[in-house]
C-alpha cells in the first residue's frame, strides 16, 4: 500500500499532440528540483516499443531515458494496447483484469515517493472501448486531473470544457488546465482571456506555455537519427531547426514557390530536376528566398553522381530512404511531433519554460493522497 504522504496527479489532454508529454517532462523536472521524490507512470499506452524485452509506452521510455528512472518497465508502463487488442477485448478473448494491473503498479510506484505523476493518452475518452478511458483510469486511481490543450481562445476552452465534463461524469476532480503553444508576442492578452473564459466553468488556469519553434520542430540531427536511412551528406548544421516539412510532388518552379524557409523537403530520389533546382538556390551569388535545409529522398532511388555532387557543393543535408513518398513523409511527421531523449536543447528548453510559465505551487497543491 502507498504511504500516507504519497500524492498523485493525472495529466490529460484534449487530443493528440497538444503538449501533454512536454508538460509531463517539464513538471517532473520542476517537482524533482524541489527535492520531492517523484515517480512517473503512463497507465495505458497506445504507441509502444520494447525495452529489454518488455513492452513500454514511448512516453514512458522517454521519461525513463531523460531522468534515468530505475523503476521496472512494467510499472512505468503497465498496460499497452497493441494492434488488434481492442477486437480481442470486445470478443471476450482478454480475460485479465487490466484495471487491477494498473492499480497494483500505482501502489508499487508510490512506495517511498512524495508525488506520483500519471500521464494519460489522448483525450478523456480514449480507451473507452476497452473500459480504460483516461476518465476511467483517473477514477480508478482516485487521481485529480489537469487538462492540457493548445493555442487560441475558443477552441482550447471548448475542448477543455468538453473533456472536463467526461472526467466529472466519472467523479474525477478537474484541478485545472494548461494551454500550450500560446503566441504571447502576437497576443499578450490571451492568458487573461483564457483565465476568464475557463473561470466561467470553474476551471482554474494553471498557466500557459509560450510557443517556441524549437519545441514544435526537431533538428536535422533528430530526423537523421529517427529515420535511420543512409545519410548521403550531413549538411552545414545538423543542429538547425526545421521550419517546415514540404512534399515536393510537382514541377520545380511550383516547388520553389511553396516550400517556405528552412524546409526539409521530402522528394523522390529520381526527381533530380527538383533536387537540382533547390540546391542551386544555395549556389547562387545572390540571396535567394525559400532555401531548404535539406532533403529526405524517398523511394530508395539514389540520385546520379552529378546530383549528389551538387547536394554536397550546396552543403545540404540529404538522407536516402526506402518506401514511397507518402510513407516516408508520414515517418518524418511522426518525428516532428515527438520529443526524443537525444534532443538535449529541446528538453532543456521544456524544463525552463515549464518552471517559468506554470504555477508549480498551485499544481502541487492540486495533487491528492493515494488511497
């Protein structure tokens, strides 16, 4: 059983890629910096990898790597939902009490801890089909919830209120909300408006996280490491932050009009006309707009020696990948929205932003003892 001093908090979100993992990482660091013995658990995971032969949610694996967590993997990530699992549950093929597994992990993780940080998966209803929605799990564990949304005024408030209703229907206390990716330079009044808008629904605003490009987009080094393709040329700066990803599936002149600044261009390796046109932008004696950072060459098509030499003279990053352009672009997108243990600059920025932007005292005060 958990000690009387152990408290817990459940971080949820209004959907995918809202900033929940960013908030978890920064909040965990902030709690530890206060000398609190802090544990982490992702009760239910949908995207998972193998660690030492044991399945673990990707976010649990991230926290384990960043903070050198020594807890057993099966406690950090007690339940994973692999492909086909939902069908098996509905058809009665899964007989294990998964809720009991989560509660048992909670008890063990709380031993000797001051705070246990729990991270949900997606919006409040994700997992409802197998009886383990975020609302179900938070209720099962008796944990108050903080809801993370992102940007704007109307959409985040609407999403937070909608999700809060499902948590409330399960008897879960909604301790407050955090809004991520707020452009404070363009709209400095947003925190005040969000606070007043949420107050109408008796939901405290616990802080806003300002938009930072480095938190939204990875560096070329992260792309190279994540894709695991054949690097043809590393380019001039592997720490350069990608401004956007562009798929070049049109004539060179149209591509050049659309790619935008600091783009990583996904293009078939045999579209040498496009590759050459973009590389030439760096070789021009005059400053050219829309110069790319580099290429992800799809289809497994290796450009000619002449084109590769042009890439090298332009000093552009280029990695060769098997798979069609859509598949490769999807892999790149997945890397865009995730934080990776190797991205030290991004992780340091997350820790700093969370510590400076969120009301850590108020968040900590919302944590409740584990029953």
